[in-house]
């Protein structure tokens, strides 16, 4: 299942990148997602960065999915960012794996300057894939609202963070 999400922030791409690669911001994302446990690491390399987040989340999914994953969803997220372009734009590779289910998400995140470089449009394009014979599509449809809610939560939290509520 293909997912596309666009978010606009009232900050330049450099500031948005700094937020998205801040361990404090990523921890707040995990807390906002009601993670039972989480571990966050961010490492810089050259002009890029890689964030890794492991979260144990309550399995708020339909019963047929809960039978596969149990009471908790173990989610691993890795975002690998490349260096900034001349206009401060930036692209990243997104990988999400659910350890206790055959569900993955692969995609890209782009930060694109707008309004003369004073604002940023974040674009997430990803494919959510459940590799379960016969019911994979149903699992993808069941998981999509949670993924979208997570992206919406990141947008809300990001706007709050950028306005100084850290």
C-alpha cells in the first residue's frame, strides 16, 4: 500500500533537519505514540545523519492482526539522511520493520525549502507491505491508519517543538 504525506513547517530546512535528528525530539515522538519502552540513537556521518528508534507499542489493532503480533508491537525505525543540497533541501531513506510481524515500510523523506527558504515542506512517500499470504492486504489496510496517525502526530509535535515547546 502506497502512502504519501506532506507537512509544512514554518522553519527553514536546516532547522527542521536539526529537529528531526534531535534525540530529544525523537524521544518525545515515542512518548507521544504511547511507547511502553523505547531506545533512540542518532549518529552523524559527514554532512548526514542516521536515527534509529526501537519502540514497544501497545497493539491497538484489529483482533486478526493481534493474533500475529501479540499485545505489543516491536517497531524498528531507521532514517538515513544525506547531505544538504545547495538550497538546504535534504533527502532521507526511511525503513520501518515490525519485529514480531511480517510488515515493513520503505520510503523516502524530503525536506524542500519554501517561501524563500523560510519554510519547509516535508514529503514522505513510502510503501507499507505485509507479506502474509491471503490476508496481507487486510493487514496493510489495518496498519495504515496507525502509520498515518504517527505521521500526523509527528507534524503536531514538530510544530509545537519549532514554536519553542520542548
